[in-house]
């Protein structure tokens, strides 16, 4: 019992010293904080409107069968290059071919009849001068000659119309390009007005994007744009705004914008997915901080500034911004150090243990 009484005072003193040391450690340690620090810098701030869309060809020809018939021959296959005027499909249909032969025969018959009428008129004129026939007979011959010439013109026009109908049996490329659609083969029967081929000119592509109606007031003709394609995520292509469709879709609330590439891009294809940043404002040599540095206090934009190794709240006035940075108009200067992503438990006067920002 006596030994226990002797031990307790010593045990109590040890606990008191341990408690005192813990309090001192917490008080000193609690006033120091590890913070990722960023430096205020001057740089170019680019504001842009982000939009997505697709690649389209400037010149596209959808070719349909103008008459019903069976495919007689195929002149080009899907994926092949075609020249202007090249036959892609030839149809076989007896009716247009028969109509041309019939029109040719009618024209030849009328040509012969017209020739006879001219000869008859000439003879009647000679006989009339000799007084062998009356004026009425001469007028009748002249009338038949004039009517014959008019019928000849009609027969020639009918032949031209039948030949035009015959040309409809041939589907030809209107310009040089790539055949991106050719959906029939020899022997297939095709109904009139059926889409049978599509020709695309690969020398001139545009990018069409959909822009939110709230951003349309910032869009102008000729604005510089940076375009990226999903097929080449690491490449960037320069383009300009070439067309603005003055119509907003009621469902998507977007308007279509056409972008023309400054230089032709090789290996792109119609239908490829593209993203675009349409630049509407550039602030050269702007004083910038990252958005993550800012927080609101009493409706005032504020940052934690590191001065003499300690934290200090610094109100700032902001200007333009992009997705990452904000322009500082007042409150900071180049070289100032600020907390990159401040926690909510920071206090004025806390000592800062600086940590370099983590690389993304």
C-alpha cells in the first residue's frame, strides 16, 4: 500500500507533463498549414466558344434514278474516284428506246413531206406566173408548205425530248470526286426517284458546329477558330467562321455555324466528329490567376495571399476569364504568391509550408 502511494505522485506528474507537451505541440502545429502555392503571372488570355459538330463536303451530289428500269451496267463502285461526266450506272428500259426510234421515224417522214411541199410550191409559183393556175391554188400550196415546216420543227422537238428521256437511263457524275454511295448492282430493278449514288468532292470540306443561342451574339464572320478531330486528338487545325445560319432550332436551342479550314487537311472524311473553339476575345499580357484560387466572401472575390510566410485575405477585382484562368484587374501584382486551392479552415496569420502545385 505504501509503495502504491509512493508510485501515484510520480505517475500523476508524468501524465501532466505529457498533457502539457501535447497542448504545446497542437498550439504550435495548429498554426502551420501545408498549401499548394501558385504565382501570379502575365500571359495571354483567350476567350472562346466551345462547340461540337461534323465534317461536311462543300459539294455533294445525291443522284437518283430519273426513270424505272433494270441496271444494264455499272461504271463505278462505291469508294472509287470518278471524273466529271463519267457514267456510274446505265439502265435498260424498252419504252424510252422505242420512243426515240419512233420519233426519229416521224421526223424523217415529215422531212420528206416538207421537201415535197417545197417542190409543189415552187411548181405552183411557176404555173401561176404563166397564168395556168388561179391565185387560190397558189395560196393553198404556200399554206401547205408553211404548215409542213411547222410540223417539221415540232417533230424535231419531240425527238429531242425523247432523246432527253433516253439520257435519263444513264446516271453520270456531275463533277469529279469520290463515290461515297453506290447501292445497286447489274441486274437490279430500280424504281424512279430512288437514290442510287452520291458523289462527294474531297477537295473542299467544311466543319459544321452547333452553337448555343446564348453564344450567338459573340459570333462574327471571319473569326479565328481552332478545330480538333476525334481521329487526331493531338492535332489542331486553324479555321475561320465562313457562314452563320440565321435560324435557331426550337428543340436544341442552337444555331448552325460553318467553319472553313485555313489549309486543306489530309485524310479527313465527311461525317467525322469535330470540336471547335471559336475565339471571340484575346487579352494580351493579362494578369492571371487560376479559378481555383478564388473564393467569395461578403460578395467579394478574394484570394489567400502569402506574405512573409503567412496567410492574408486579399480582395481582388476580376475581369475576363476562360475555363482555367481569371484576369485580375485590381488587388494583386505579378509575382505575388497565392493559395492555389484553399481549404475552408484557413485563418488569417497562419504560417505556410509551401508545396509545389501537382502536375495534372
